[in-house]
C-alpha cells in the first residue's frame, strides 16, 4: 500500500492512502479513537473515483505516527488471532 504524508506537525498528521475501499481504514480509525492519547482520528473521502482517502490523526500527547503504529499492531494481532481460530476449527 502506498501512503503519502500530506501534512505533518508534532501532534497532527494527514496521510493520503492508496486504498480502493475503506475496509482497512475503518478498523484503524476505530482503534485510534479508543487510544486515550488520540484527540482526533478520522478519514475523509473526496470523489470516490478521483480522490484517495486521507487519514487525519491528532494526538493529545505523543506523536501521531506512534499512535498509528500502535493501532496497526493491535489490528494485526486481532486478525492473527482470528485467523488462528479459524485455522484451528476448519
């Protein structure tokens, strides 16, 4: 997946992501908004066929990049556990 940092500061980042649907962004935002150090976690979509979604994260404390890394790690762990559960049963 290709990402591009559009804007960055100590507490805020805007990232354009080359994804075709929101299947990946929705769980990421859901995990981010549960983080007590995150103030804002959202994604915006312009025209669905012309624009790429932009993830916006603003933190109360810490760097937004660190919050994103932590959230992606949690998502990977969750889906790995789900995969292992299915493999065990099937």
